[in-house]
């Protein structure tokens, strides 16, 4: 076929492609590439009939997704060749309707450059409008209460459009055509300030408790002055409240930590712009791209030791979580107020979730007043309601690739498409695990993963979980026909699922934790049906034998519904179970006893009586829980190396061991043999004791431990891969957030000729679990055996 021959293609683009300017985008591209035909849409897709030369069609197809409008999110593109019909010109045709189909809800995205330019233009009628938005930007998911997505079905229903806004809204040539959240100074929501504690140091008027300040400029000036004075301000944002303070003030950061009861967990920083971000973290091109994308996640980046951040922001970690402003209000908060010299918030702010410790995010004004008044010195409030809470997302950048850590604002509620073999079946609700919890709702071939909900330990979290389930079920019009939960009988989500399944008269299925991790990875990487070996390393998962698993090699054939345990870490004991999770020195003592070495080791700063008690516990086996958890092995080794003997949050010791290894100048070789499918850590522990006794640098020992674990894991995998003739290995579970371990393991597996899969779309930790549970639910349901 010569390039000048005309041919035809039918193209279907599925995803968030309605109300985001996708059809005009297609028409523009068609004109640019000399394509004839037409474009139209329905609830779930844009369909295109295109005719042109093959070269032109290829270029058109490439640009279709590559240059898509910012709020568009493409799930898949299906192309079929057909004979040309001799079409001339290109036109947009009327929408058609699919029976029973529901439009996808777009996620919330950052304010766009066009709106920002207007925000800063004194001549624009939306100059400094805190709620400026257009078709290409702004809140969506967090303001939508129902479908179809029209203004009455959003929290903007309370703000009738003024005549000027209504004109823009109705004009197909306007950037605000059919932008549901559009408003202006005349018709939009309002800001105000509520003083909680005395503000005498910050301002010369109206300083007392309970004072309310009105008027945008006065409100912003007060908030800025409070922040500059080292106070804590609760800022209502897109998906909930943040607690903000000056990130360069040690006193302010300590105050925030003390009030929030969060002694250790790192705090996220919002930098005014890229230059400010560059003062506190190392910025690669990939890091800049991650920071600037419309979803504006928190990006974990290497911290600069010479930066101005208060030490307590990142704690003992070598990374800082940084994000850029994403709401117009954030931009206004940083900027000086016109005509008022010296105003503007400090350019680096801690911006952490508005909650106490592990409680859910506060997102309504009343809830914020009730729960945050003891944490904040004042509230930067507004009256645009948040329909559903949505925390900031978190990503890291590994070898130039973005890796999800928490998938929430900017991504939720975009679905993940299931492969054809799982694409049909019952509507499934999978409830996830226990910490970092999310749930997943599958309808037809789309899996909707919820925003981050948090730790299910509190009543508030469980209530928030129930509300989020109701909201997603309503938005998707998808009553669950099958409920899936973790096998763990003690999980709050499991009990919730049992009650819920009974309440709606639908079956409940339980799925083993690490099985779900591996299934999640296969859906994430579109490899369902590929025989695979999966290393599932994490903190805790209930095993099929009732033991605590967490260092597993699983083998899976073409059927997602079944797996075999092909190997694991040799068991270690946790003296006191959960007490050992909070006190890694307990695990260290058990490791030493198990390895029959250093019976006199005593952890620094732990009372002798407590040590003696744990020793006797280990000897007698009283309240000792056996586990194959790699996460717990990390804890114990970290304690042996002089790290924390007690931790403030799960995995803290393990994360700090990774940091220690990353900074090592040398490496101490350590043995970790694999015997009959078991990774034996006892020689490793003996090697660690000997190395420390010989005066070796703990950092070099930490590196040696990472290397030894990578080597042993690879050995275990390679033997099984040969035996089973499997060429693909997946790495999943929270331990694989450890970049040093992943890097060491990846090159060994690749050298052995194996293809290595890691997570790209959902987190490797328990926040990604529900997707795997849901997929297994579908796989089991599709066998037609019935589900009990
Ligand atoms: Zn915009
Ligand atoms: Zn208006
Ligand atoms: Fe897990």
C-alpha cells in the first residue's frame, strides 16, 4: 500500500472523555493531520470514524492519547480497520446513549495555567478568585454527589451562576463551557477566618478567640501572619483539611507534632514553587515531571542536607515528601496580598492531613471545628462543601519511573480495566486489609479503587469506610453481588464484610493476603493468565495454615483463583505478638535466641527487667507468635544494629534500616542459605553479631543484610523457576517499598534471565490489596462453582 492510499479505521476511546474537551481535541487533530470522518461520544467512550493515509492515521492515533486534554483519562483504545467510505471533512456528531452505562467521574486536578494566569491578572474578573476553575481543571470527584454529572448533582448546587458565569457556561467556544464547578467573586463560595487561640502576636485587630474575619484579603493576611508567627493553621482544601505550619521553624513543627500526637511519621511539605522545592530536595527531570503533573501528588525525594527544613519534618529519613500548590487557594496563601508589603505565607509549609494521629481526615466544617480546634490556632474556612474526603496521593520515583505509594486525590476514582478473562461476572465489593486501607468495587470490566481511608482501628475510620462504600456504590449504580474480605478473622474489615454480606443477602468470600497481593500485581501489570512466581514480602498476613505469613514465595499458574506456597522465610518468633511490632528489641532478642548467639546482648535504653522478661518469654515460648514475616526480620535486625528499640509506627525500624544501608560506604558479606525452599536467617544473625563485635560499621552491615536477603530470595526464585519452567517473577507486598532491596533483587533476577514485575498503578503495600481481592473474587465466581 502506498502512503497516498486512503484507508479507514473505527476507533473507540474508553475512559473519562466526556465534559473534558475531548471531542474538540479530536476535531483539531483531524484537521491537523488531514483526517476525514466524524467523532461522537456516549457515557463511557468517544467513537471516531477516521479516513486518511495510513501515515496520517498513525500520527493521528498517536497524538490522540499523547496530547489529550488534562482532565481526560484514557482507559483503552480499540482500533478496527475498515474500508474507506469516501467521507469528506470532519464533524462532531450528537451524543448517543448506552443503556445502563454510567459516565466515569474525573478525579480532582490542579488549577491549570490558563486559570492561574487569570488569578494573577488584575484586569480579569476572576483576579484572586479562590475558586477559579474551568473545563480543564479543578475539583470533580470530591464535589460530585450523584450522576449524571451536572451542577445540581455537585456541592456547587448552592451557588447559582451569575449572568456572566452563565454566559460562559453556555458558550461552546468558551473554556468554561459546561464546567460544572465554575463561579466568580459575584456568585461563588466565600472564604473566612475563624480564630481559635489568641492571635495577639500576629495582628493588631480582632485578635481574640472566636473572632471571625471576612473579606478575602483580610482572611489571607491573617492566615499568612499566623503561619509566619509559627502558628498552626487548618486550611480547608480540595479533599479535606490540612494542618499547615512553617516547615523551616523547628518550634512550629514540634508544636504540630505534639498536638497531632504524631511523634515520628514524616510530614509532607508544600513548596511555593519548583525553586523552593529545589532548596529542600534533589530534583531530577523525572522528579519535576512527577511534581508538576495535574494530579499534584506528594513526591518522595532525596532530601538535601544543606536545606532549610526543620529537622523534625522528615525525622531520621533521608527523603522528604514534597508537593506543589494545587488549589487556587494555595497559590493565594503563598502570594503577598496586593498593597500589603511583607505578606505572603512562608514559602515552605508543612501540609499534613487534618486529623489526630490515625483518625480519618476531617472534611466538613463542623467536623473540623470539633476535632481540630485543639490542634490548630485558626481555620482558613470556606463554604464549598466537600462531598467525599480524599487525601493527598503519594508517589516515589525509582530509576526515573513513578511508583505509587498512596493512590488517592488526582487518581481516585479512575478505574483499572480488568482483562477480558475477568471482564464479566458479578459486581464485587472487596474490602481490603486493615491498615492503609482502601476498598475496590468491580462492575463489568472496571475496578474502582477507593481513596485512602486509613487504619481501620478506630470507630471513626470504620464509619468513614461505610460512607465511602455507600458513595461509590451509588455513583456506580453497582449493588455488590459478592463481598470479598481478607482471611484474617481479626480484621475489622472482615467483620464489616461478614455483616454487610449477611445484610444484603450476598455471599462472602475470603482470600489469603499474599495471594491477593500477587493478584493485584498481575492486574496492575496486565499480566493475568501468565504463570508467575511471586515474592510477597510484608509485615503481616494471615496464612492458610493460621500462622502469620509475610515472607512468601507463591507460584501461580494461568488461573488467578489458586496458588501454591513454594517457599518462605524460616519462621522467627515474636515475643508478645503485637508488642514485638512496637518494640523491635523483642524480635531482636528472639532472633539471637533462635540463632543461638549473644545471649547477653542488651538493647540500649531498655530496662534490664523488661529484657529479662522477654528472654524468659522466648525460652518458655509464652505468648510467642511464629511468623515468616520479612518485615519483622527487618525490625529485629534494625534493633540489633543499634536502631530504634521501640517504634512510633509500623515499619519505622525497617525503613530506617534501608536508610542506613543506602548511606553505607562498604558492605559486610553475610551468609543467608536457602535450604529446601526455606530462607535461613540464623547464619545471618550470627554474622551480624560477629561483624558488630569486630567493630564493623553498622551501615556496612545493614547493606550486607540487604544483599544477603536479595541473594537468598533470588536463589529461592531461580530454583523454583527452573523446576516449574516459569519465566516471570513478581515483587509485591509492603517490604518492596524498600528501593535498596528491589534494586539488589532486580538485577540478580534479570541476570538469571527472569522477567521482573513491580507495581506501577496501585501500591505494593496493603493499599493495593483490594484490587487483587476483587480480581480473585471474579476469577472464582467465573468458575461457576458457586461461592461460599
Ligand atoms: Zn482551569
Ligand atoms: Zn459568577
Ligand atoms: Fe500486606
